[in-house]
C-alpha cells in the first residue's frame, strides 16, 4: 500500500472575535458548527454530485474505500488496506469489520460492488461514470452490451477486487471522490424517502433534517467505526445574499465566512479584522468558456481572438484587488512547472483574427452566468472588453440550478464558471474539462472535442505511477493554447474569517473539506500551545515551497518554529520574512502589524 503525494491545498484559519450570540433552532445546535451555503444543494446522492458544496456535505455522510487525510494523502477508509498488482491493473481491498450504515445494518463487500456498479449503470446515468470507465468490462456494461461487470468482484467475504483495462496512477484518487461513496441498496431502491434528499451512509455524521432553501442539519454518528466525531453537528444555512452572510457572521451566527470582494478592503486593512483574516491557496481556475459546437465559436481563430480581447492583469489588479493571479492556462500554480505565458492584451490582434475568421461585426453573443453580485461585476468587465473587440455581449443571469441546466443543454454562447480540483494533479484540470467523453455534466462544459486531444489525454492518464515524470507538463504547455483556446481569467486566492469555535475545533476524521487546516495556524493565535506546533510547521513548510516570496507565509512559519522550540530556524525565517516585507511595494501584501511585531521580537 503506497501513500500518494500531499495535496497542494492549504487552508489557514485564524480566530475572529464573535459578535452577538447565535440564534439556533435548538439549544443543542448552539454547539454545532454553523456554515453557509450560497445556494441550496441539488442532491445528496453521491452518484449525481458534481459540485464542491455537495461533495463537502456528502463527505461527512458517506465513506469510500479510501479517502484523503488532512494532509491530502490517500489513506484507508472503509478498506483497512489494499494491494496493487505489479502491472498496476488489479486492486485488492480488504474491508474493515464492524462498519455499520446509519440504519444499523453492517457493511458488506456487496455494498461496495453495488455502489461502484451503480456509477456505470446506464439506467442510473451518473454524470461521474468516467471515474470508473477504466474498469474491465465498463464500456460494455455501460453501453448495455453486457449485463455483467467482471472488473468489480468479491472473491471472498470482506474482500473487493477491481481490475482495470490498463494501469492508472490516478485510480485511488478517483475512488476517494464523493461519487465513489458506498451506499446501501435498500435505501436507494427501497420504498422509503427519496435517497437524494434522505441519504444513508456509514459516515461520521447523519442527516437530521433538510429544509429546502433554508437549512441542512447534520448530527454526529455515535456508532461511527472510528469513534464519534468531536464535533456535535453541522448546520448549513442557505444564504444567497452576500451582505446577509456578512451581517450574520459579524453577529456570531456563522463560524466561517468567505470574505466577499466588497468587504475585502475593510477586512484586510481595518481593526480588528486585518490581523485575523487568513488566506488560502485554491486549487481552482475561473474561466470564460465558449460553446465549441456553436458557430462562430467552433472556430479556434474566434476563440483566440477573444483571448487577446481580455486584459487579465487589469481584471486581477483592479477588479479582484490582487486576490488572484492571472491564469496562463487551466492548471493552477504549484501543480506543474511554469510552461509558458498566457495571452497578452491586444485588442487590435483580436479584431484581426475575427476578420480573418470571416466574422461579421458586431457579433452578438449570449453570456450566461450564475446570479451573483461578484460574478456580475466580472461579467460586466468582460462585456466591456469584448465590446471593444466588436462583440456585443448580452448578459444572462440565472440562479444556480437554471444555470447548470443551460450548460448541460448547451444553451449558451459564452459562460463564466470555475473548476476546483478534486485531487492534487494536473490531470484533474485537463482530462475532465477537455476530453470529449466528459462533454456537459462530466466537466467539459465548453463541449470541446478533438480526437487528437482525446488520444493524448488518454495516453497521459495511462501512466501507472503518479510520482513518475509528469506527462501532463507537455499537454499543459501547448494543448490548451493551441487546441482548446478557452481563456482562463484567474486562479483565485480565497480569504476566510473564522470564529474561535473553528479555531479550537479538532476535526475527528469528519471528511470535512472546509475544515482542512483549521488547526494548522492555531499555534499562531495561541502561541503558548506547543502541542500543535509540529503539525503547523510541516504544513507551513509546504506552503513556503509553493510561495517562497510570501512574507506573511514565511512569517507564520517563523512563529510556528519558535513555538516548536527550533529558535535558530525561527530566527532565519523571521529575518527572511522581514526582508521580503521591506522589498514588497504593494501595501496589501505587507506583513500584518501584529505578525511583524512578533517577528521583530524573534530576530531581536
């Protein structure tokens, strides 16, 4: 059994002073973690979850054969261990004993087989079928040509074997994703409540209630196989309006707040917020997509033209206030070495290409996007840039479910969307979003199709060892620029404010993605507690590798080193952080005042 490389996603959360007391529906919920959902979830059936919020909730209700730990490594979950054949095509999982569904029934190997077969069942029509399409017999089973699926079997009680057609270094990543969660057949197919709204799993939390468009409540599972979670429960409140979320957070009624663009300046420059808000590096790409099946956007020259029409640097600096980095391609920084620069801002070249493609100007195009104030601001800026190039864009705002329906139906010319990585590999930003088999709900929202691209993606995905020379570097270098031509606007860096409840929370194998890293910088807020310092030091060292010129990241590492007892290393990092701070011209990238004072004491 091998451990895969760490996840390149770090979330740093610091404590924030609470305002007025919470107003839960019960006294018990006062102790629950209170989180926001921008929109209500569409489903909690793992086979149909394609969004990050749905996956985050489902990860608390269900388990998989394997999972990501807090460091982003693949570790056992329902499988206590596994073996991989020398040729990389056969996986043998031995299941834990004594695992029970929320209904009380004990888990069996047949439940794993049923759950995985269900993803490939043509009658179910899961949009995530591609996760298992490499399984032996999957193609025939999914097409209806065969009733059997020989690649997934149980040779003996408590054992599940999966055989692939060819080796894949990413297969364990796939098995850890929410869609591969294990579900009980009787709950899915039985006469009881609709499974999508009343899910039953083996996870650390159970669904207590789900009031649509209002709130979703999870409570801890006292029979969880690794012991009950420390956290009593989680309340997700549906709060579409950003201003309402800010007010609720400042009143103490939310424990985590993704700092919105409109509040960024206030939260990062004024007391008491400026020294308490934390940032996180996101595995994401925000992009403007085209309908590659609809003229004239099926012409690569038109797509290149619109690339030249956008001033990414200006969008990031003026509109996003440097809360992101301009994207030169679909893969976020840190997963691959830099491959090449992106398109420059050249409106004259944009018009030349449109004329070369025979496009009659002005060109009218419908631009569809999610109804959201921040997205609207960016859409309006994109609209103004494209107008300069001779493209008259009609803005079409839709609520989330209607927006997804339009994308799935191909009812758009342009759209604005983000892609968040499910696992730390460049493949996750290339194969799902550009392979023709994933057109539509599978991730390829632009409906891009090219047999040559498909063949190269398939060849790269067949590499058996994810730690070997990365075959995606070549593809990322020119596939995106030469073939797909879909402009990426930016890779967003999020800023998050957290209550003291989050700071002090020690997640107990909850599968809670939004809780990743909540204790990594606890040492910074409670510098006298050395018990967490080793964990913080390790995580911050990885952050420094990703962002070596970040004064704040190096400064936080220095504080953690000081608490851990390594005074010499702390002094070196503190000196580097202060030196970087002096060389940083941008005021928003300067060290917070409190952190600077701590570093000066360390070096003094």
